């Protein structure tokens, strides 16, 4: 069993063929004490290696003693090399828009297989399994929160949509959602946009996805609280069934980039980038609180130190 800290690359066999994922083990991992697991889903056109490098999760892993796993989506055309221009890695997020959807790639099954493999090879706490993702990876995160709800503690989609029609998760789970108010690809208010690949699409309002999740967890559709600080608005809903909560962050001056991380696209494509909020740390704080047995959901973890 691997216990050496750092980056490790693995392969799993799926119905769609052999697929890879990357695991980062924290420096404090001892091989026996169960630790949390965070699954990070890259955006459209990205890769496991790309997400490992740009979203600051390995650094958080070492600070917080949690295992991070980076799965990888499939190419639209597996017979050709990857290309950011015309052959992207995409998740089958339920939107039915891409070639991976037309091929019916079984991404939920793949991610369940990755969970199995990680839990078989490392000491993982099954009550602290979390999923986050960006853009197309955020939409896939929503899908995981529905189709693998019995295996996931909480989710955190960033700048993507819930694409599954008539979602029916096996159980309610908490969700944090994050979006920039200046996102030109998934604008909060919705409307027609041109994607980086020249496709014209009509995007729904972000609140459609958020309020669907509020209803799924049985929370009131009226916010419990709203806070604004330094151009960051935080809106909380719930608690609902089993103490589940929904938290929304709206960030002024933030485009279609991972908040607080390095820029990955030209500003003409993705809009502005700010450091008003460190998405990786804020998401981890939410995950940590969502798994707190005393049920206190706060950015700093349990205020009572239960």
C-alpha cells in the first residue's frame, strides 16, 4: 500500500476503457488513520494534471491532512490527440450537448470506480468524501451529487450548471456554489453567450441550479442570512433535511476562473480575475463543517469545537 506523500498516478478499468486519475497524499498521511477525500473535477478542455497544478489543492492537502483525487474526463474524439481548440476532454454532465454525451460515456460509474480504488488503497473516512469541480466539472459535480449521493458528504460546484432533468438523489447532501458576477461564459443572470470555441448558447440563470438544490435538501427558499464583505456576497439557505445547507457565493469582478488561483485563460475569453476569495480554502472549510457530527455549518468549522 502506498504511503509516500505527494503525487501518484493510477489507472482503472471501466466500461469506457482504461482511464487515469491522480492522487495527492498529504505529508502527514500515516497509512492507518482515516482521512477525508476531496475529488476535484477539471473544467472542459482541462485534465487531471492541469487541475492538480492550478487550483492549489495539493498545498491545502498538506495543510489540512486530506487526500485529493483528480479524475480525468474523456476526449470528444478518442482517436485523435487532445486539443484545446477542437478535441476537448469533457465530462458527460447530463447536458446532452457534446460528443461524450452522444457516446454515452459513463462518467458517474467511472467516478464511483475511482472512489472504490482510492478507498481500497488508502485510509479514507467514508463519512468525509467530497466533490468539487469547475465549469463543465461543476456540472459533473452536480451530477455526482445526484447519482452518487449515497457516497458523497457534500459538493461544491464552481461556475457551472445543474443539467440533470428531474433530479432525484438518494439522500439530500449539502452544497456550496460559487460564481463570479463578471463571468462571461456562465453569466449569473443567464442569456446568450459565445463559448471560447465559437458556439452560441443560451445559458439559464445560475439561481435555477441553486434553488433546485435548495428544494432538493428541503430548505426554505428564503435565505436564512446574507452577508456582503469586500465585494463578496454570501447567501445561506437551510438547514433543511438532516441539517443540510446550501451556500452561495457571488464575487464582484470575478470572471470564469477559479477564484483566488492563477489565471488560466486570456481575459478576453474568461473575463477578470480577483483575489477577493480563495475558493480552495473556502470550499474546504465548508466541507469540513458539513461533516461535523454536531451539525454546525460555518466557514471556520464547528464553533463549539465538538
